[in-house]
């Protein structure tokens, strides 16, 4: 798993535009209201601990030390005993092989629930246009679901991702507005 300079250390996801607020706060609050939150929650790829806004005792685990995670470790090989693992907006950093291995590794060392929250894009051409300066693995909903083991789809919300979000996220000004969908899965 690579570290990307676009991820902006501890400020990641804290931008003031409406799309960031929806993605990182409003939708998360709604998704978490649909499940029971246990005592020991691991935020895989949780970086700067944004999930602590909703689950104060969650443990962030990330390979990028600049984001001050609770545990600096690679989520692809991390071992821990948690009541719930949350994987929020992480799978686009991983190729298909890494995603499959991540779930295989988690299932080997973790017997309880996994909550996956991930955006998908039905028009990948627009998404890649806007993300030309970063190397990611964007997926359609069907492509994402083909990588998830035995899941229950618990949330879906389409929204329009706009230029202001990309200006904050990637410092680009020629972004194209496009539709994205946030999906949540309980595994």
C-alpha cells in the first residue's frame, strides 16, 4: 500500500465544501445509525482519526505516520482483535488483488463484522479525468461488489461531486462535475 502526497496528512477530509461535509460526516453519521456500534472498533486506513467524531474510542490504523494514526501499520498485514473493522474510502487505494487479499487476511484473523464504506463511479472516464494527478483504482458498484465477500448492502446515496471538492482535494481547477454513489456494506 502506497502513501500519496495528495492525502494532506491530518487535514485530509476536513475541507469546508458541501461534498466533503456529506462524504466524511453526514453520510457516515447516517450509515453508523444503521448498525450497532461495539466497544472495540478499528478504523483501517483511518489515518487522521476522522471516525473518532462518531466513535470516540475507535482505533485508527494507517501506514501513513504523517496523519498521526493510533497505530502505524499496513492494513494489508495488520493483526488485531476488534469487534468491528471499518474500512472507509480506502479500497480505491488498492488494486483488485490487494482488496481480495485484504479481506482474506482480515477473515483469517478477525471473526466479527466489517463495515465497508466506499464511493463508486458508473462513469469512470470522468472520475479518472478529475484524478489525473493521482494513481487510484476507481470502480463501478458492480466491480466493487465483485471483490467483497458475503456482504449485506445497507446504504446507498448518489450525489454530484463538484469542482470545489477537487480544488480542495487535489488542488485542480479543471474538474468535471460528475455523479458518485456512496455505498455501505456489512460483511
